[in-house]
C-alpha cells in the first residue's frame, strides 16, 4: 500500500505540470526572496508567474516550513 501525499506537497505534481518548472526550482526562487512574508511571496508568484492562489500558497507553505 502506498501512502498518499498529504498537505501542501499534494499540490506539487499539478504545479509542475501546469507551470512547467520543477518544485526544486520554485523553492529556490522562494528562498531567494529572503525575508519577505508568506503572503507577499504568494502575491509575487501570482502576479509575476500567473500562479493560482492555492498552488502559490501551498508551495510557499511547504518551502518556508523547511527553511528553519
């Protein structure tokens, strides 16, 4: 039996398929934003990369959770 991916990472396959970049690349770009707040980065992904809110929010949440 395979464990189903839960939480923000469950969005990763559709993010890669829809926006054409691997998750590691998105995460590197998010980390490069430095001290920007969560919702500021979500807004940047939406405005600069055309990402939907759910995808952007999940990607930022998963990335920032692993930052510390």
